[in-house]
């Protein structure tokens, strides 16, 4: 069996958008991440195949959750678009203080 190393480059030319998004997300949150194969990252002890959406624990148990949003839920970290999402205009309220009677 081929031994895996943490010296593999995190990003490679030809990576899919899902691979790049997973690496960006993990780095943004300061999570431990390294690449185990061309298609798999290990993030905080979970093996994650972004293109397939499969998540597996180090003990080789496959998780029911799938995709980057599933991994985000497991690790209790927001997705990048959720972390920077602006509230909709109807979700914003302003307290203008007490109303003055009009003259």
C-alpha cells in the first residue's frame, strides 16, 4: 500500500471548483488540511472527496452527511457564503427612537 504524506501540494492544476472551494473553506477557518490523493483532502481528521461529496472518519466509517455543507455541519463551521452573507433588506430593522408628534 502506498504511504500517504502531508507534503503533497494542497492545490494542483486541473483541480475542480469543488476541490478549490473545499481548500479555501478549510484554510479560511484555520482547519488542519492536507491532500491525501488527487481527489481527497483530510480535514480535521475527516477524509473528504469534494467532487463525490463523500465524508469518511479516520476509522473508515462513512458519514451520512455529504458535500462541503455536510462537512461544515459536522465541524460546526459556516460555509464561506454563509459567513459573509448580507441580510436581506426585510431582515434589517432600525431603531429610530421614540416618534415625535408632528406639528
